[in-house]
């Protein structure tokens, strides 16, 4: 749980320290702008921008029932973030599994990636796609998105 929030917390603390130094040096506008940038970076790198994660076994059960894809991801992964942003609202139609919170999810990813925890790994109809191009994912997973 702590490593999920390490980078966002580091960004907020570091940004606060730099903003405080700027403020004390007489640049309150620059301090506020810089702090805002760091807070936004922290938000983007946090698990908050991703749909709510479920366990791998539950995701597999739901995917078998409704045919929706499973996206294995982890916080702080720039490729996961890129996929999430490019999918837009359609991302909520997939089942998201945070491999740092779910050991079964991490094991499922390692099983299809030669022992590596390479994310994002998208499973569609039982076929894994490791780090797919976001445009391909949007066009093939959610054609109406």
C-alpha cells in the first residue's frame, strides 16, 4: 500500500519545499503555480485516476460473464497512465487489476510475460496483449468509444 502512494507523496512534499523557498524569496505567484503543478503531477501519478481495482480472480469471473477486457496495471507506470488517458471514459468498461495490491494479478501477468510484471497487460477473450498501443486498444476493445 505504501509504495502505491510513495511517488505522489514525494511529489507533494518536494513541490511544497520548493514552493516554500520561492514564497520566502518573495515570489508568491511562482510558488503557487509550481505547487499546483506538483499537486497535479501527484494526482496523475496516484491510483485516483484509474477505475476502482478488483482482484484478478473476480476480474476473470466478471470478464467471462460480460466479455469485457481485463487490464492489469500498477500505480506510477507511465504506460498504464497513457493507456488510461487514451481510453478516456471507455476505460471504466474494463476490469482493472492493480498488480501491486493483488498477488494473483501479479502472478497472472508474470505467467504471460515470461516471468516479468510488464504492465499494462490487457486480456481480451483470454488473449493477453502486453503494453498494447493505446490507439489499438481504443479501436479494438471499445469500437463505439
